[in-house]
């Protein structure tokens, strides 16, 4: 199909953007077709794949305004734990770009991965992005 839509694809620069599984499939398909991968470029819009954060104690989140506490599964984000506990944190992109899920952390530590959806001033003021923050032990947030 690629040959029908772009018969000169072997001479082109390819720019690919999307989730990792999609980009991996595109790259593998092009390689199988003999494409020169030095002309293949990609950009991910999903969260980066990282090693899990070292855990000091069993992760647990206390949602102070609602009075709900919940244990967290390894690698679970604050946003996922809130949803599982029946709480609503407004969210949009779910990978740290839009900043909609910004909440204030009042205790504990998190590993936060984001794509620019929070400022350094907000971080210094104790805010986190719930979609990209994984508790490191016991954490309290204001929701």
C-alpha cells in the first residue's frame, strides 16, 4: 500500500510521531522494505518509558480534602489511584503536557515525569501532575 500511495518512499525523509508501539511498527516495516533508516526520524507524544522508581516504603496516597486513603500498586500514578478510589481529578492528555491534572502535594515524595505541563515555580510550590507522578512511599495530596 505504501508503494501505491508514495512510490518514491525509499528516497524520502520519514518523520513519524505517535505512541511507541505505532512508531516501532512503522520503523520495522520500513526496515523490512529496505528503507535507509538514517532518514527515519521519530518523536513520541507519550510518556517516556523509564525504570520503576525505587520504593522506600509501600506506596500509599491520602487524598486530604476527600478523606480517602488508598494503597498504590507498583508504578501506579496518583491519577490512576484516584480514579480507582472513586475520586475525580480533572485530566486531559494523561502524559504530562496539558497540566489539567495539577494538584498540590502536601506530604511525601513522588517520581514525576512530564512533558512540560507544569512550571518550575509550581513544582517549587509543591504541585505535581497526577498523571505522571508515582508515589515514593506515603504521599498526601489536596483533593
